């Protein structure tokens, strides 16, 4: 699973910046593709650290369910 570093809203989708080895790379995911993957676009843009990208770079999956430390001290 590749770590997503940040996301930016683009005209046709979401630009996802992720860690690949020791460098960052980016990929555009269309809104249609994200909807097909059952990804909440607003949540992805607000909380990119809740998500990861599969090693093949084709899918984004929610991973915060596996990281309880993300849910500590939530007001």
C-alpha cells in the first residue's frame, strides 16, 4: 500500500500525490473513477491520510480503520 501525501481538487478529478519508494509521484483519479471505487471525494480531499493507494496504483482504499491512532483525541 502506497502512502497518500496530499490531494488536490482538479478540473476533472482529484490529483493524488503519493509516496513511491523515496520520492513523491502524482496521479489523476477522475471523479467517475472515485465514485466507482466508492470513495467519498470530499472526505478524500479533507483527509488524505485516511486513504492509501494500492501498489499497482489503480485503486484508492480507505485505511484509517486499520489505524486507531487517527481516531484518538477527536473532539
